[in-house]
């Protein structure tokens, strides 16, 4: 499993790396600088460990991957209700290990259910379908044939199990692919 730890705190990063190596037989890649993270193919990772301010600051990248994120918090900081796994950096080692184990099990189950991620072109087609464009409009905007648009829509249906435009629109909004459906 490829994990990226993205925080500006060297000691915290090293501690998390040690726990993951010792108990989960994985060696995460550490990033103290967000620019360094984005310069090294960030989509290659299976999971991300970071603070909420990083997610907020780079929401276009992280929101579609929210199920792959462990959100870090410090004692006393208020975390919004979210479906993301969260770790308080002041928790006991046992508690941290238990939450990380649950997260890894969740990722394993998720990869069994959805073995294929959306391709960049499928993501573009999903965004345009969610924004209400017709197949011909999508084809014109992306400079592809209508048959290619139909193929991408067929792949989306197969991968996501969603057949309706309203279902695709809801999925796109809830998973961060689009932020405002009226923004064409």
C-alpha cells in the first residue's frame, strides 16, 4: 500500500512512518512541503494522511479522494462531522493503531467493490454530464466523437453502477468532482 504523509511537522511524520512500518509493513512517503507532494505524482498513492487545512486548501485534489484520507487533528481542535477517518495526534499508540487498522481494512473492502478508478477522460465526461450537457455538446467540448462519449458513459455506468443523469450528478457533487452544478 502506497501512503503519503503530508504535514509540515517532521517529528510527527517520522512517528507515523515508524508506526506504519512496524505494524503494517508499509513504508509511507513523507512530505513536509505540499509543493513537493504535488510535484511527485500525487495520484499514485492509495492513502493520504494530512491535516484539514491541507484538504481545504487543495480541495480539488483531495475531495474526490476523501475515502482515502486519514485526517489528523490535535487535542482541542474541532473536527467537522465527516466520513473521513480521523486521528488525534495525542491519542495512545494502541488507539492510533486500531484506527489505522480499521482504515486499511476499509480501503481493502473498497478496492474489492470498486477495483477500477475513473480515468481522467471519464472524469471529464462525468463532470459535463452532471452539468447537464447533452452527448453532442460533450463531444464538441472534448473534441471526441459521440460514440466515444457513449463509450465513456457506458464505462461510468459499469464502474459506478449509476444509470441516470440525476444519479451521476448527485455522485459527482457528493464526491467533489463538481462544486456548483450551475457552473458551465
